[in-house]
């Protein structure tokens, strides 16, 4: 078993999803007889993305599924022979063909959980060779997924619970794989819909869309709606000439708005009529192809009122350029005027959607200036994560043969924290998480209501007393010796968990600008360091090193 990604549509053979040095290291371990040494590694990120206090852990389900990949086909082994040195022994390739996940154990935070820097998202145990081979696959599947889910969560927090969010990023994404991942993980982060049809098919995400300017521009006049189209009333009865109805309503709308009836573009009207005939119960209008107030909006209202006469309701409008806030207000004013004048109660509340390079700043402006926007479509600034292109997840060895491993380096940030860990989330009396506690695997768990001293990571040895009102073991065991221990949740369940996790955050940690840092800590020192086990010594020693500016040992 070598880790694989999703198969290509053409089912062509694929090389393993790994970096070359994992294979060269695997061979070296095999040659020295250390390939089966028991080992453990953990995956985490060093800094919270986007300057926030949190991230949303995602991609964990797909990472776990990747461990159950089918055995390598012969073409994979043949390819590996071509990239490794010719001196590589044949017996190594025979061994690779037998490697699987039967001795791999994985614990992880539930997908969709709010996560914090330095705290492992997942921990992997197994033979050293296998644990190292999994590194790139797990990083690839978790890092971008968590980044996009976090980015989407930021948009959701800014938009509030009522505004609908639609992901429109497929055409802006880094290839089809990136597009599918963005659709999936933005849904987890809180988006309601995607325009990506394949994502809808594969993942069950609700798919939505409107119309493009090209469709409207393809019509020049009402004569192109030929033969004259008729539409039956929703309740039944004689079909009616919808183009004629729309032209009649256009005169009345223009009179109401004080707009000359020759100003609305007749090609645009023809496009709206044509679309309404095709989708009478799902009619929506793109208003800004020519001019919103002089053409798009009067034409839309005319067709929507003609449909209403036949018993149908238009479902929305979209604005894609210009001052979206001001245009949304003007559009709402016209819709309400038509509602009151023509006595159509629902007309004033027709949803208004906007697009056009929407960013976090755009959403902040929409809220601050009291726009009339009901739905926002986000593409580039969601799927490409321009504010931070990578989460920077790392995968580090923490134990081999029962001994802790740690990395000393000239960069303090790159030092690792050794040992297999148990992770606990501590909650305050209000039900908000306020601290994550990293203990060694076999240490006693903290107790609810018990006061104890902890040492805060990165605070130069600072100790503080805490008394949690609730304690949650953060990791669950999903795979034990290659066997599934817990059924993976559905995408909808992951999405619900993500929103619940975000809602639990304290406002000081949830805010997107200048948040209060979330605390990660270690258990208290026990007596003196000389009385501790070697594993505990390493653990506390590194905590000291991380907490001192000079990084000098005493």
C-alpha cells in the first residue's frame, strides 16, 4: 500500500502521492532493518491563518480514506524502479508491494473542529517506514482543505447567519482538483451553495446558478423569441403569449418608474422572456448587462410581473458590477414600489444576489452600510485564499521505539514537541473553550472543577492556575491497526459540527481582527525534573526551550 489520491477519470495509472525522498528514505530504512521500528508522527500547523485565533480542521476524512487505498498496481512498482537508483535491490520493490495500513493507528480531531496552532490535528502510529511514507499524502489532503474551510468560515462569520453564501470559484481555482476541493471545504466552512455541478454530484452540495451576460448579449430584439412563445398558467388554463404580456407590463413599469419606455434594451427583454419560458418557476434576472436602472431592472420587473399574472414567482436578481451596495438599495426600492403599486405582496422581498470579486472587506462594507443584499457569490477570494496561500501544515516524527524524538533548530518556531500526546480542550463556565492542554499519552486527564497549574506555550515559562468547568478529550481513534474504529461522518454532519464549533468560541477568539490569542498549555512540572521519566524530561525540556528567548539550556 502506497498512498494514493482520487483516481483520474481516465483511470490511467498513477504514481504514489509521495515525495521522492520518502522513497529513498524508505529504502535506507529497509536496508538497515529499521523499517518496522514502531514510530509515531503528528500533523499540525505553526501559526493560525489570516491573523485569526483559530482554524477549521478539514480534509481529515479524505486523509483517513486514503489509508484504505487499493494495493499498488504493477505499473506503480515499474515506475518506482525507473526513478530510484539502479542499485536499489529488487527485494525492496517486492517488499513495497506488500506494504499496507494493517499496522497503522490514527487518532484525530473530528473533522470540522476548530483547531489551534501547535496542537496536533492528527497523530499516526505504525512501522517507521509506513509512518514516513504517509507524510506528503496527509499534508496534501489536510493543509489546503483546512485553509479553505477556515477562509469560508471567515466569510460566514462576517456575513452572519441569515445571508446566503454561494461558492463560484471553479473557474478561478488551481485546476479541477483544486476546484472540487474548494467547493467541498467551503461548504464545510459555512457556504450554502456551489455553482460546481461535479461537486454537487460527488458530494451532495446544493447547486445554484443564475445566468451569464453572454446569454443576455446573444439576444438583439424581441423578434428573436420566435416562434412567439406561449406559457400556460401555473393553475392550468389557456396558454398565453408571454412576450406580449411582458411588453405590456414593461409600459406600466416604465410609467411607474418615470423611465422612457424606449430606454430598456429589447435584446435584454428578449433574453429574460426566453429564460422565463424555459424556467417559469425559477426565473431570475442578471441586471447589469447594459444599465441596471434604465434597462435591467425595468425589464426584469416586466417579465416577473407577467409571470405573476400566470401564477408564477420570480426567485431573484443578481448584480455583478458597479456600486453593489447602492444598487442593491435602489433595486429594493423599485421592487417595493412595484409591490405596492401593482399589489403583489411578495414582490418587494425578491432576493438580491451580488458577485464581482467579493472579498472580506466587501462583506464588511455590505454590513456596515446597510445593504439590501440577500445572497453573495464568492469566487477568487475564497478558493485561492489570497490573504494566505498556504496553511503551512507540518508532519513531524515524535517517537521511535518508545523514545521521544525532537528537532532542535536555529529557528525556535521550527522546534518540535516530542512524545505521543493526549489533547484536552478546557471550557469555562460560559461554555466557551479557553485552553487546549497537551499532556503525554499516559498521563492522568484533567478533572472538571479541579484547580491545577499549567505552563503556557510560548509565554517564557509563564504558569497559571486553571479550573475548567468542562473537559473534552479532543482526539478520537478512527483507525486501530488498520481497522476502522468509528464511522466517518457525512459531509453534512461535518458541516454542522464546524458551525457548532465556531459558535462555541468566545467572541474574543472568534473575532477576525486583532483577536485574543487562544492558549495552548502543558501540565505542571512534577517535583523536580530529575525524578521524571526520560519522556517527561524531553517534554518539559522542550517546553522550557520554547519559552526562553535565548534558547539556552540551564
